[in-house]
C-alpha cells in the first residue's frame, strides 16, 4: 500500500525530501517495497495544494524552486483544516523552528496527531517543548511522532540510541550540536576575530541574519532538551538546561587552549548525576586527544557513554537540504516498515 504524505513547510527540507522521494522512487521500491504519494503540501510562500490521488510533485518542486505559487490542485483550505481533512497517513512538519513558543508547528503537529496521522519532523520547537505530550497523544491514537532530524539532521542519533544501542544504559551524551558555532570556533583558531568570523558565517549561509539562537547556545539547548526527554526518558523543560554561548570567547582564550593542547568546543551535554539527569550547554576546552576535538567546521558529533560499550562517538552532518531530507526519509521508512 502507498504511504500517503502531507508536507507542511516546503522550504529547504521540504523540497529536499520531495527530491529524495522523486530521485529514489525505484530504489526504495525495489529494496523496501516502499511506495508513496504526496497528497498535500502547505506553504506560506507557495500556497496550499491537495489531491487525494497524489499531487504532481515534479511540477510543485519546479514551481517552488522558481519561487512561483502552486498552479495545480490549489485548495482554499487553510493549513490546519488541510492537515485534519486530507487523506495523508503521515504529516511532515517542516516549518520554521521557534524555541520560545513552538510557533505554528505546535498546532500543526496536534492537528495531525488528533486526526490519527503520524508526524515526522526536523522542527525542534514541538520536539523540545512538547515531546512527551505529543508522544503520548501519538501512542493513544495508534500513530507515531518521530523526530530524528531535530538533532544532527540525518546523522542517526535518536535512531542510534533507540535501535543499535538499545539494551545499553546510556549515562551521558555529550557533543557538538551546533555546526555554526563549531565552524566559527574552527575559524577563530586560524586567527580570525569573533566579529569577522560571524560575518563570514553569515555570508556562507551557516549563521542567520540574527545569529542569537546559534551563538548564545539556544539551538544546542533545544537539542539537549530533546535528548534528555527522548534518550534519557526524563521530563526536562528547556529552561532547566543551563546555557552559555560562545560570544565571550576571545583570541586570548583560543591561545590558552592551544597552550594546553586543547581547543574550544561548544559542548551540549545531558548526563545522569547523583540520580538526576542534568543538561547543559557551554564552551569547553577539549583535549586534542578526544574524538570531539577533531570535529571541525560545520560538522556535528556526539559521544554516548554506555555501560556495555563504553564511549561510542558518531560524527556527521548537522544540517543541509539532503542531509536533513534524509532524516525525514528514514522516519517515513520506519513508519512504512513497522506500520502506523
Ligand atoms: N535546513 C536545515 O539544514 C535544517 C537542519 C535541521 C533542522 N532543520 C529544521 O527543519 C525545519 C525546516 O527547515 P528549512 O531549512 O526547510 O526552513 P525554510 O527553508 O525556512 O522552510 C520553511 C518553509 O515553511 C514555510 N512556512 C513558515 N510558516 C508556515 C506555516 N505556518 N504554514 C505553512 N508554511 C509555513 C516558509 O514559508 P516563508 O518562507 O514564506 O515563511 C518556508 O517556505 C525548521 O524547523 C528547521 O529548524 C533544518
């Protein structure tokens, strides 16, 4: 049976998963028997479209890439009505992240789960602020709420802990969760000032016009909260995670780290300490001998401390159209292969 998909937010990641589905249709079908239909797309910029028998995905992609409004199967339904009324099995929530309120994504996720549709998302808002509530709602409605892409994009972090590491007790997860700041710290080591490297990061599209979320550590704090809730299984509020960014790192600090055979990394950490789970984000001097020290540029990395394997470190991309699109694919496939 075909998996029917709704995509809400057709920007970088939304178009990324659409391209992946189109380019890999034959491979996915041959390898996993996977078949799909995108029945609904909703986006501020391009409009809302619905066809219960499947949209013309190549055309929608072409129009979005050309920054044109959708011209076919356009519906007057607003996004929440479309999510509730469409015949999708899964809704991919790919609108912008708002770590203060969750933004419209909270309502999108709720509408999908309420109408017994699974949700797959790379949006940290619903995952960091309402993971437990949504996981319980999904469970009671017999559907899934999957969030692999919210931490380290498609690099398997959540699936790693739930799949291959299942059975290991994880006492600590510690790593580089924000590619922008890791890129900035890497460049500062080469002699650039904080202000200059921020400008370059913005020019390269790593940092946004308002870089606060990255440089103050808020983005990493959202991810630490997600890891605490999903991997450590505790109910942790985002405000319980202590948070310090990289804005105060000076050239003198960089030199000090070098003299100690170390380098600065913005480290997100969640660990079991004295029977409690504690979350933090802060710059740390990491010894050059540690695997995390070798992770440079916009790459992400996480070390899981486990009872049976000791430390297991995974390194991979933390952003990107295909890289995050892949996280959506992996969750879609999981739903397809295991049923709702
Ligand atoms: N890009 C990455 O590498 C990456 C990596 C990990 C996680 N993520 C997360 O994945 C999500 C999607 O990221 P992205 O890079 O694809 O963002 P994006 O390029 O900004 O795309 C988001 C799209 O959603 C639309 N939109 C905003 N609010 C909407 C609403 N209420 N209803 C319908 N459409 C709405 C936007 O339209 P307008 O532009 O007109 O507002 C835009 O077209 C974000 O939550 C992001 O944090 C992204």
